[in-house]
C-alpha cells in the first residue's frame, strides 16, 4: 500500500494522552489511503508533554560538547550568539519541532549543568550510529554512544527519574518528568547517516548495501523495547541525500557518470534511498504489529533534495557549498550571511535550512498508521478519557 501523502498542512502541536493512538492532526489533509478524499479536522487532542530524541549530530543539542569539549564561535552565531553545543550556526530541526509543540528546547542527557528534563531529554550525540561501535562495518571509528547505548541511557534515566520524582523530599522534582507523561510523550528518531558515512568511506558501495537490513533491525528492536516500556508515539525521520553533502562532493567526488543533474554523488544517494525504503517498510510493519502504537514517518530526503535542487526558488544559494570554512589549521571562518546557505560546515545544515525543513515536514509526511486520520483523536480501545 502506498502511504504517501500530498498537500498537507500540519497542526503539529496536537497529540493524545495515555493509551490513545496519538497522531498529529492536519488541516486540509489529503491522505491517499483514505479514499483520496479531502478531509478537514480541527484539533481536539491534548498536547504532547515531552519529547525523547534518539539521533546523531543532526539533533545533538550539547551531548558531544559536554563530553568531548565545547564548540567555539562561529558555531551558534545566528540565533544563540554563542556556541550552544549544536553543530550549526543556530537551531536544529529538533529545536523547531519543540517550538511547534510548545515545548522548551531539549537538554542533552549527558549535560550535567543546569539541565531540566520535565519536558523530555535528548540522547542524540554527534557521530552516533545505529549499529554498536564494535560492528564490523564501523570498526570503532565513530562515537561510542550508539543507538543501543542511547536506549540504555533512556532506560536508566526513566528508572532514576521516576524514583526521584516519587520521593516527597526530592529537591529536583520540578525538573523531572512526571511518571504519567512517559506513555504520552513523543519518541523521535533521526539516525543512520553515520552508518552510511562509515560504509561509504571504508567499503565498497555494494557491501554497504548488505548492511542496511542490520541497521534497520537494530532500529526496529530499539522501538520495540521502548514500546514494551510504555512508549506509544513515534516519529521517524529518514536520512537525507548524503551524496549532496559538500563533504562527500569535495572529498569523495563522483566518478564520471556518477553525478546527477545537481552535482550530487548519485550512487551515495541511492544508498540513502535504499536505507529509507527499508526503513519505511519496517515502520509500516511496526505500525501493524504494535497494537497501541502510532507512527509518523517523514521523508526528509525528498524535502532536502528539493531544497538542494532548487535553491533559488527557496531563497538559498550555492547548494553544494558551505558557509563555514577553515581559515587555517585551528581557526574557522563563517560566511557573511549564513541565511543564504543550505549547508553550514560540509556535513550539517544551517539554521535557515533546518527551519525550512521543519516548516515543510508536513510535505514529507507518510501515514504509517493503521488508524485513519479522521479517527486519530479517538482512543484505541474505543472508550473515552
């Protein structure tokens, strides 16, 4: 079944509670698997109380900086006006998602200074992979805080936070999640780019493709374990066009005949597309298997490729260039106007591009739920709150 949607205007702030099948409500939504009819629905659900994010540097809000040392300006120059632990000039897509849901920015789980976890926690860390650090494909070349470790961190966080919250004398109770919020929370995933990165730089492309099912299995297993622990609502963001990243275009340039019309490395993008295809298939299966779950799958690959292939249309320039450049061995110099650039440092996106993607997430929405959108505000059991 084709779950892709078109022309969606998201009401991103509304989700359900407890054992509700939680789903974002769209205005003027047209869903192909609901008889291709135009349907309108106003939001009548409860807002999500917290976000728990599992990812890599695309949504690392300070973990890598807390563990391995702070970033320096010009990182953070556009919005925070100082380094914020983000590998960008400003906010990330996860920041804009939090804003749209009416929540504060997520604190990194490993950041011990002034953290507040009432509305969730961010387990994302730069360099994280889906596979364990000792996987043959990775050869321990990326961050050891992999997805299995992030899951373990969340499980420990939940146990300890719940115990502390129940202690009447706890002085940090107001900075901890309420136990009843975990099943109502949103669990987000944006991970896999580093697995492909490692494969592309160390293996033949046909061998990288063989590892994709292993990546998908690790991710699926993580989601199932979260579900067993009470999680119900999952947003899955697929991986972007890795072959369009300036890092790869410059350092691993396309061979003759391996560049697309934009100049991206076509074979690298095909690996990302294959990963995304298998990921979407698995999300659809999980939505059917996990009876009280609700899934949203976002095709960010298509969004980012659209942005890169038509930069002028969207107010950007030099789609395969980057704003941040090395001035010498230790000093980095930013471009005069990061708002014009899609890519910040060769791998990561600028705040302007991250905002554009967040604003267009609804265009990449794929309905992976077994429950029609028009019933998304009804409890799975059929009973009311």
